[in-house]
C-alpha cells in the first residue's frame, strides 16, 4: 500500500501514521522527522534547513525531493509506505509521480480552531519524536516521556507566530494538492476531528 497523508499541520497525520504503519506493515516516512533528525545530528542538510523549520517555512523543493527519493529507494519502502508531510507543493507531487505510483491519498480534514488547539498543546520527546498533547493525549507524568523518562519539549514551530505562518504556507502551497489528487481520483477525505481510534478506524474502512 503506497499512501500519502495530506492535511494541515496538526491534523493528526503523524499520530495516525504511527498506528497505521502497524496495520499495513509499511514504514512511516515523515519528511518533518527526517529534517529534525538531520538537525539533531548536525549534518550539512540539518544546518541548511534549521532556520527554515523554526520559522515554519518550506524547505526548497529540490532539497526535499532529493531526500525523499533517497528514502524511497531503501528496501523497506519497496512494498509500500506512508508518506507524511510530503508532497507539500505541486512541484513535489509531480516529482513523486515520476518516482512511484500511489494507491491513495488520505486528506485529513480539520477546522482551523481545532488545528490551533492541537498544535499549541503538542509536546514531543526530542530523542524519539514521540508526540503527546497536554490535554488530549497527556503523558503519565506531566512533562515527561512515558518510555524514555526524558523531558518533553514544545517544538519551536509550535509557538504562536510560527503556527500562524505555517497555516498560511499550508493554504498557499499545500491546499492546492487536494484538487490535484481529487482530479486524479486518488483522494479519500477523512474527518480528523474524532478521537485517534475513530480516525484510524474510518480510514482503514475507507481504504479497504
Ligand atoms: P507538521 O507535522 O506539524 O505538519 P512536519 O513535521 O510535517 O510538521 O514539518 C515540519 C517542517 O519541516 C515544516 O514546517 C517545513 O519547514 C519542513 N518540511 C516538512 N516536510 C516538508 C516538505 N514536504 N517540503 C518542504 N518543507 C517540509
Ligand atoms: P500532524 O502530524 O498532522 O502535524 P500530530 O499527529 O503531531 O499532527 O498531532 C498534532 C497534535 O494533536 C498532537 O499533540 C497530538 O497528540 C494531537 N492529536 C493527534 N490526533 C488527535 C485526535 N484525533 N484528537 C485529539 N488530539 C489529537
């Protein structure tokens, strides 16, 4: 199964992908996670993109496309994958069409107030990327990762000004992909406002 998860930042794509990858036995490939791993490891790519991510802007297409192309060539992605956060522009979608043939594109639909509530309450474990929400999915001990015991942090781009910018970037550059994929007959709309369990269930049903 070759899937793309499309939708605004904070719609729950990463949360659902972490469960859906077990259902389908395919890797979860998040371009945001790949960039953050490069930043953490101090690679050349990481140095190049650090300020871009902090501001909530998009990394240039050619850099992003090359990174995804490399990742899709790895053995575990041969049978299928969940691409989360890619493509984010028409140019990226055209490039992806030249790399592989998708089965479906899942469009996570959520209104703006809910998006802002989810993003502003998001907390993450820096070393594992595990995601929590202070109200909707709190850790067992406040501020501490359940598995590693490390302190949870708020991503720089989940602070107010970057959130505003990311939503503008989404509307201008990424939302046009909804029509792009609908025209190709690949789009499946999912109501992302329900609990994670319900969102996963309705997606699995819609894809079967
Ligand atoms: P979220 O899950 O909140 O939508 P991501 O983790 O997907 O955020 O992405 C974080 C940041 O990484 C983006 O704001 C952007 O700077 C960069 N990024 C991720 N994917 C892409 C992409 N496909 N094209 C350009 N930049 C990207
Ligand atoms: P995305 O990958 O689309 O940016 P995330 O999966 O990181 O979104 O989710 C954003 C925030 O919302 C996180 O704090 C997460 O715990 C929370 N969240 C995700 N899905 C749901 C849901 N169905 N209901 C309530 N909160 C959710």
